[in-house]
């Protein structure tokens, strides 16, 4: 059982939902990323999604696109991101870390080489936004062979055939994109999310996390009432964009307010 699976199983046994924050590695500069990861844990993070900077994103809205641009201005590469995870692991051996990014850097390195390096660094899962399940058999098999959870996106428009394909390949959790559009693009419709989750959970054996559109403790609490995990990204990246002064403390404080709200949710 992976670190992700153990963490989510323990939370489920305690009738709690996972809080999964996202930040972009290397934003606003490489030297602060590990500090910010620890700040997220201090604020109540159960799993960290760490974005791998990429120049041509598909699903990221303008806030996260700018984060990638800031990181790429410092020439942050996939290997640099793995180095940040390895540094984080020196003082945190428990919090699962998921890399979230695009296929090109992983394919350039090669699935096997990447998987070996990721395991050595302490990565627990990988979400490759532009690699659909129909094209992910080899990648997912390689990741699983090394104990890495392959994590997939599902959307409001995902057909049953693709949900079933994801069920065959996914482990750890799946990430349900709660709205049509890019990150941070619209207001969350919790009733629609709840209806879709009921359908998804009839096909899936892994937990379902919900992201996109979660901006504050109130929306996090509403999603926690229907989902296994709450993913929050653009709102945190906005804090990063606001400046480094007091940044780690701001992330901890905001995330703690989200965690407290989630703990009041009733399923």
C-alpha cells in the first residue's frame, strides 16, 4: 500500500476528507519551494500536489500559467523538481507528494528513468494532465511497478467508457475537475458535483478528489460533504503571486482555515 493509499484510508477510517493543496515548484523562485511545502503540511495538508512547470499548459488557468512562467524564468526542470522533493523528504517522510504536470518532460526522460528517479526522490504519485487512459497503459504499468500511483483526471463530460478505462489503470485517487474550463475559471456548482460524484463512485474503487473552483473555506466545506478529497490550487498560487513577505505563514494560515471548515462538513 502506497503512502497515498495509507493516508486516504486512515482519513476515511476517521470520517475525514483529504486536503490536497497545489503549488508550482520553483515559484516564485526555486529556493523557497521546500519551505512552502512544509508550510502546507503545517496548515493541515494531507497530500501535496506539486506542479511541474511547463511552457504550454492545457488545463491551467492564467494564475497557474503565470506561476509556471515565473518558475521557468529560473530554468526549473523536472529534475530540479525531483530534487526539491528529495530535499523535502529529509525532514518529512510521511506526507505524500504527487507531481502534477504534462507528458512531454516525462517522456523526454523516459518512463523507466523517470520512475526510478521519482521513487529515489520520494514521489508517491504522478498526474499527467495530457495523457489519457487510452494512451497510458505503458506509463501506468511502469509507475505501478515502481510503487508510484498513476492519477487521472475526470471531467463533467467524461463518458462512461473513459471512466471505466481510468478505473482499470488508476490508483491512489482520481481528480475530478468540477467544472468545464480551466483552473480558477468559474463558480463551483456543488449540487452538480454531488450528482456527478454519485455516478463516478458507482464505477470507481479509488477515492475521488475534487478540484477547480474551490477558493475558500466555505466552498471547501461544501465539497468535503460529498467528496473524498478537496484539491485547492489557484487560490494558493494567488498568495504566492502576492509576494514573498510572510508567504509561508500566509499559506499555513489560509490552509488551516480550510482544514477547519472541512472538519465541520457532514457527509
